[in-house]
């Protein structure tokens, strides 16, 4: 069981907007910034969002992140087939003194 | 460009040891820590810990003490993960990732970027 809680799956049709949630606690999301990683099938994770809502260079603005209290969300607008991937949230945990990940959400584009 | 290149897949018997390498290029190796992350087959990401590449000081997550050793060699800009007394449950892909952090106002943000391509370690008799 992961410290951060994500839904195991999500789905949407092309062009649709989908949101993936990430729930934590005061010691992680409540006190520190949230990052999101995309892991395409058979590849290494790639940074998608850092510092709650910042996109690295090259990440389309269809991807956006937000944080409120002890929860965070990743939104993907204008869903495309190539967005079909696993998505992980992550944060530093002050109680564990280490990084924690969500269990991952498998996004299916119908 | 900044990249981390890991060593190739390994197949070991239970009880053996394995050493995975992670070679950095495109930046000053000692300016950023390296983290290690495990992903068992069909499972999520699990943070193993990190190594301060400037001092060589490792920090291990609670579940990765004892049989896991992080090290680095600044002369070749490479970090290493050694696992001893291998067990079947160590079968996984192991990733290295560069640790980045910045202060935004009064809070520090930290994230991992880039990641190595991963090294599959299979433990089987």
C-alpha cells in the first residue's frame, strides 16, 4: 500500500478532459510540493509536473497540476491516444524523511 | 544533453550479488544527488534512497537497509547500486534519477529529472 493514494485506473475518449487525484497527509502533500511522472508502456518514468503545477520544457500545456491541502490533481485536456500511460504522483514526506509515490493510475484512452 | 545511462539487464541466482551502474553526462555530476527507485513487475514505483554525489554519503529508505549499498565514483561520473544476498523478491527494474531542487518563495520544491532507462535484475535459480 502506497503512502499517497491514487485511483488505479482512469479513462476518457479523445478530446475529453480527465483528472487524476492524489491523496496524502499533512506530512507529505500538506507540507511539500507535488510532482507527477508519466510512464509510457515499457519505458522509464518521465517528469510531467513539478512544484505542484510547473511544466518542464517540452510538456504540452494540455497537462496541468494543482494542489489543495493534502490532495493534488493532474488534469489532462484534449485527451490524445498517446496519453495512454501510467501516471504517478510523488512528494517528500517529512515524517518518513523520504520521497513517497502514489500507487499509480493507468489511463486508458477509449 | 543531460542523461543517465544505466548498465544492462542482469540475471543472478538467489544469494548472489549484483551491481548496477548509472553514468551521468551533460552536467556536473557532483552538483546533484542521485536517487534510486525500484519497480517490481507490474507494480508501482518505490523510493529506495539517495546518494550525495559530492560527499559520497548514502541515505536509505526504511525498507532498503542492510543488503543495499549506494556508492559513486566522481572520476567517471557514475553512481552504483549494489544488492547482496539476492532474493527472488528483488526481481525488479531499478532506476536511477537525478535529484533537483529549487526554492520558490519560502518553500523548497524537489523532483527527479531525468531518469535512467532502467536496469532489469532477475533473481532466479
